C-alpha cells in the first residue's frame, strides 16, 4: 500500500520497561496489518533504548520523543514515581500536541487514524478528541489488575481506600475481603495496589484521574485473553467496550513475526550457553523485573534459599536491584553455588523462559513476566513488589494454580522449600500440566478464529473509525 494511504497509529506508552515492551508488540502487529506507526517515547526512555544493545523492533517505525520534564541526570526509580507522574501530566500533553502538529505538516506522513495510549497516559484522549479520531486506552497490566484500577472510585466510596492511618497495614486489615467489585472473588485489601493506601501521595490522585480519563476512551485493549480471565473480562465488558487481544507475544509468534522488545539494559547473552549445558527442566530462573527493589537482607535470604534447594539457577541481579547500594552476595554462598549458578545483570528473558533447561520461574509477578511464563509453559513462585503484581500472585496461585504464592517476608527456609515444591514431585508436575494447558489455550486465542484474534479484528475496524 502506498505510504500515504496507510492507516496511521500513534502509540504512546507509559515510560517504563514493562509498558514499553507490550506497546512495541502491539505496534509490530499493527505494522504487519499495514499500519504506519509513530511510536512516541519520552526522551529518557528513548535514549536508554538506543544505548542498550538489546532491542528488536521494526526499523520502519517512526520514532518521536517528548521530554518527561525531569532533568536527565536524575534516576527514574519507583522512589521517584510521584515526581515522574506529576511531571508527565504537567509537561507531556503540550509536547504531544507539538508532535501531532509536526506529523500533520509533513507531506510524507499519512494523516493520523488513531491514538493508542498506555492507560496511565489517558490525558492523551483529549488530543484524540480534538483531532476527531479514536483514542484507545491500552491496559498493559492483567485484566484483574486493570479492573482494580478501574474500580478505584468504588473502593473509595465503600471506604476501603485510602487507609485511615498506617496502623491498618499491620492490624489485620490487609487480610480483609473486598466484596464490592463484582466478578472478583478472593480479592483482599493486600491485593489492591499499594498506591491506593495513601491519599497524600500524588500517585493516588494520578491513578484516579488517569483511570477515570481512560473510561472516556473510544474503547480499551488489554494484553490478556478472554479464556484466561473470563469472569473479570465479562464484568469489564458489562461496563466498557474492551477487547482482550493477548498474549501479544504469542500473537507475534503465530503471525510469523519476531518478538519485539526494547530493553533498557543490555542483555547478557552468555547465559544461553550456560543453559545449553544444564539438564532438561532443571534450572530455576530468578528475576524480579525492571522496577522491584529489595533490601540486602532479602537478597541474602533468597541466596541461601536457592543454595539450600540444590537446584541450578540463573539469577538476574539488576545494577539497581538493592535499595541505595549495589548487590553484595556472601562470598561463602558464591563459593558453594559455583558450577550450578549463573548471575546476569539483565537476561534475554523470553529466550531464557523458552529454553528447555528452564523448569521454574521465581518472579515478582509483573504482568509481562507472568504472560511470558504462561506462553513458555513454565510454573512460577510469586514474590510481588507492587502495582498489579499482588493480584497476579493470587490468580497464579489460587485461580490458575500454576504457581506458588510466597509470603512477603523473605525467609531462606521458605525459599528453599518453595523451590523444591516448584521443581520436584507431584505438585510440580500438576502445575506444569496446568500451565501447559494455558499455554495451548493462549495459542488458540491468538490463532485464526480464536478469541483474541477475533477481538483484534473488531478493534482494527473501530481503530479506523468504522463501527464507532
Ligand atoms: C511493571 C509492573 O511492575 C507490572 O506489574 C506491570 O504489569 C507492568 O509494568 P516490570 O517490573 O517492568 O513491570 O515487570 P514486567 O511486567 O514483568 O516486565 C518486564 C519486562 O522486562 C518483561 O517483558 C521481561 O521479559 C523483560 N526483562 C526483564 C528482560 O528482558 N530481561 C530481564 O532480565 C528482566
């Protein structure tokens, strides 16, 4: 198709690894369906993406950048989330308008057809409205996690959030069941994103306003598949036009596309040779995603737990994994696990999970990691940090039964026992069988005639302003 006749999607992810990757996957799929793609990153993220040697995306995408309003030398860790979110809302809308105007003035670029924004960037709906084109909120967390965000006002009305004071964190309130959200059994206060506990933090207001704004989108997309989260998807569909189109990484594979990603760190590829030398299904992959931080003590407890399990392991220790310092593993531990361990600062996670030597995943339950593990058929131990990760843990362990929920307090004996349960014996086999069934269901969902496939077809029509 001649460039100027192509439908043109502008995609705008929330500036963080776990949001950029699925937006990149969606862009890849839209590109394969004839779309002209403008991918809008913050300058900080784009710079990191280009500096890392571990990216895989279509060279034909058009990239535009907007400043996030924070000086480049300052870090963007979870400690700065309030400042980052405030700065995004204050600075980015005007810059997005500039990008849109620039695109309009370029005679070689087709007119914009739609804007797809990360659900926490829902201020972008106003630009879509001004242009008179569809605005689409893309939820990159799980449907169960997204549903909690979308029910935040209901939780406020029913007095669950914010917490009255800090004592509610320790007085048993966290175990309280929440019954005001239809379609979500087993929901407890401790599954609600901790951002909603404290109304004095800016992120509380940010999430409420962004999720409210996402409800004005023409429609919503979620990186999940109906069969995985059916009751939640049903409840969501009763309130909003929403389409489960995932897992996008599987959709890419089924469409013969190579998986897209834009790592902010450079992958240590040599771990793949190490995996080649390990026994089938024997390795525990340990990785806590892109934002999780832990204390020195937690690191040491994980270390001795892994040592005690006697299983080989590949452990990703990001340079910024430990609060305010660099990770120091006990020398005695490093000596003891020599020969059955590999440490990396960032790994090619998808390749790792799909490697036949990997038999289990000790994860922070980020939604991308969870979906990747399901697609690879690998059971999990869940140690969530924040956001949708707590509810993902509940679904993985209690609803899908494809993993084990760890307590929040890390204790070496528990880690050791859980790793053994994950890797050896009847329970391990059962989890492996069930995650294999979900993997097959995910392939069916994205294949021709499957739920995600059909949902994408409907969404594509709406994206071009048809059936609005
Ligand atoms: C954040 C939130 O924590 C998560 O709950 C939310 O759903 C999305 O944003 P993050 O910590 O980035 O997620 O974790 P996750 O969602 O799992 O995404 C991490 C991505 O980085 C995955 O695609 C994973 O494959 C990739 N990764 C991680 C690597 O490629 N190599 C690594 O070593 C670690």
